[in-house]
C-alpha cells in the first residue's frame, strides 16, 4: 500500500524525530529547572535530531536489506522484491544524513549567537 506522504515504514522517521525531541525537551526542562531553556537554546533540539538520525540510518539500513525472492513456477525465473520505506519520497536510510545536517546547522547557528 502506497501513501502520499510515506510508504512502508517511512512514517517512523517522524516518530523518531518527535520522540527524541520530546525526551530531550523533558530532560532539558528537568535538568535546568526552567521551561524556557528549551525555547532559548537550540542545541538540545540539535542533539535530539542527531539521535533521530542515528535511529533512522540504522533502522533504514536494516529495512532496506530485507528482500523477498519469488520464483515463477512455469519458467523458474527469480525476481527479488524489496519494499520501499520512504517519507516524502526520501528513503528512510537517507533521512539520517539529512537530519544530521539540520542538527549541525542548528549547532552552528547556536554557537554563532
């Protein structure tokens, strides 16, 4: 089944990003004792994106290596099928480097302030 926004398990990219940023927000608020630190500083969100990127990369690699081998009984011809796991037409595997780049940009912006 193909969806407009994702295919296969590509929706997990959004789950990883949301989950890691929520955890980072809660930990940041707990450690600093202030709800405003998260809003004033971008490095905790950047760190959560890098964690999400790692999850997307490894989980995407695991999913992309799975394949099914079908054999036509009449001809004996073999066909290898791989399921696509994408979010916005980008394979889950490649969301890892994209999220790392966004996280690094946020860190650079934070350090430039």
